C-alpha cells in the first residue's frame, strides 16, 4: 500500500546562478525498498524540482488517490535563460511508459536519484524566432557515489513568456 511518507529532510535553497546544483542537507541513505515499490507501482508520477510524487488510484474510488513522496537531489541549469524558480512535469500512465519502467527496473536499495532540469536546453534560432523555448528533464541514478545511469525523461517546448516545464 502506498501512503504519505514523512521525511525530516530540509532542502538548501540555491543562490541564483546559471548552473545550480542542490543537494539534500542531511546525508541521504538513498532509496528504500518502499520508495522503489511506490515508484514502480504508481499510475502517475509527478516530478517537482526536489521530489518525485508517486500517485496511485484507489480501486473502487475513481477520484481518490494515494500519494507517496520521495525527496531527491537535483540540478538546474539555465543555459543563459535567467534563473529557475520552479519546475514541474507530470508523467501520466507511468505503468505503461517504457522509459519509466526501465528506470524503475534498474533501481536498487540505496540508490540516489538526481533530477537534472535544463531550461532552454534545446533552444535554437528557429525556436527563438518564434518566441519558443525547449526545456528538458534528465534523471540520473547514482550508485555508490557514482552516476550509474542517465535518462532523458522528457523535453517540452513552450512560449518563452509562459515557460515550458521550467520557469
């Protein structure tokens, strides 16, 4: 059963800069078996700057859902596009998404997840002439203090004034 998880970790807020890496204040022990189970069984995954929320619909209650939040490390890079204040991406139907299923199948107890948010990552002259920007979200799996895997979770094109998945 997936439920809310209370974590007593605080996040250090980064200073504004073009390249920002943010880590959990307390030394994290990494993912637990319950974290991995929640991520694997989720119907929907919500990525925030510093956490991943796994949501699962309760059977028999079509509008009720269970949530389980996993705090993670993150990086954010603005590629000269100002600062990043918020980032958000929803992965619906996670159980049927092949890349997500590959990611969760590789997770082991003690692994650490790093979300790498890249504002303006795919920008080029064509996009800029149309007032658009392309953001990207990468997910890194760190094992024994080394990056073991890196996955491109999604890219998203949006208007510069409204932002894509990163603002």
